[in-house]
């Protein structure tokens, strides 16, 4: 499992942040777990009223994340899952979604929580979905990372004498 070496989660007050979650619709059980993990992180980090938007699939995550980032959100969390099949479709979708989300973050300066699972099979996705019996909660981790990054950016942006 990839969770080895992950930092200890120490939630901080992020109640001042405006946060959106954009979530794909494929693989409903896995997505329910990812969204549940995101909601848990938002609650622990004291973020109220997140906007949760659904899109058809992982390929559509970047364009909606970009719209949300441009609409004044301090952080956007992108959640989805792509499971490898027998065609190159997996590589194209994973690459396009990953590159697109990176571009959105760099172009807008808004942190994008990367909660896109790219798995070889459904069991790997279930293991990372944050469901009962899962060993990881990537929805939680992606949300916590976006919140921490938004918090850091707000601190970096303040004048030195205001710190």
C-alpha cells in the first residue's frame, strides 16, 4: 500500500476557506467512500458548507475544477476513479485528468486536492476509498492536502510584517 510514510494528520482551523469538491460519477461505491472521506476532512478542518459538484467521469474533472477555481474558491478537491481495462483508454484518461488538474492549479494558483484513484482493479480502488474495511482514505487525504496547501498559500501571501 502506498500509505507508508504519510504525514501525521493534524487538522487546523480552515473555517475561513471556501472549498469545493468535484466528484466523478463512475464506480458509485468507491465514489461514495471518497466523498465521505472528503466530508470527514472538511468537518475536522472546520470547513462549513462545501459545494459538492458531480461530473460524469474523471476526464471532466479538470474543466469543472477550473471553473470552481476561477469562481473564487480557495481550494478545490477533485475525486474520481479510473480502473485499468484491456485498452489504452486507461492511460489516456489518467494522463489527461492528471495533466489537466495540474494545469488548473498552476494557472489559477488554487490548490487542487488530487483524489483521482488510478487502479489496476476494483479491489485496489475499494482499498483506497475510505470505506469500512479500506486501508486508506484517499478522499480524506486529498482534501486535507488541499486545505493545508490553501492555508500555506494564505500565510505566504501575507506581508512579512503581518506574520
